[in-house]
């Protein structure tokens, strides 16, 4: 069987998260492109949340590449470990403030280590999606708030 590449892993992660949000009662729209800041828009009862998905293929991967200065305030981050079949994916969900704190920043790269989010604070915390919902007329969040 051919190995999945990083682009396919990311796309698969977006689809898994979109399906899970749909299953939980959200209307979901995916954005297109390779260098986008927001992967999914989720809506329920006229309120929306922006979601950024980070995906890795399996637990043997160290974690998700991510630079601290690229974490956008007000976005919910879903870190996905796709796992090998037949195991289902694992979801680790963080606010932008939580995600920023989990980035191990090096000179030219950063990473969110899988072990740093493997706790009850992040595992399957879909309630953070609900908490991130904003009404269409709500004032925009300022940089630094989440």
C-alpha cells in the first residue's frame, strides 16, 4: 500500500474534523488552498467559529509543525492524529492561547509535541468549538485575545 504524504494527511485531517463537526450538529465549510490561515468555518444557530486543523499520520510522528507567531487569536485549533486503520483518529482541541503556549519554538521552526496535548485538557474537547462560536454581529476579537 502506498504511503500517505504530508499534504494528503493534512487534507484527510480536515475532512475528519469537518465530518465530526457535522456529526455534532454544525454546518461546515472548507476553505481551499495550501497556505491558508483558516481551514474550516463551522456554524450553528447563526453563530460561527473559525477552525485551523493540523494533522499527522500516526503516533510515531513527533507532533505538528507550527510557528508560535503564526498562531492566530480567536481561532480554535484541532490537532489530529490520523492513526493507522482500523484505529479512529484522535482529536486534541485547543484555543489559540493554549496552542501558542504549546509551541516549542526553535530558531527556524516550531512544533506542538504530541505528548504536550495528550491530556484531558485537550483530548476530544469539542466544547471549545462551542465556546468559540460568535454571532455574526459580534465585535471582532483583537490580537492577543482568544
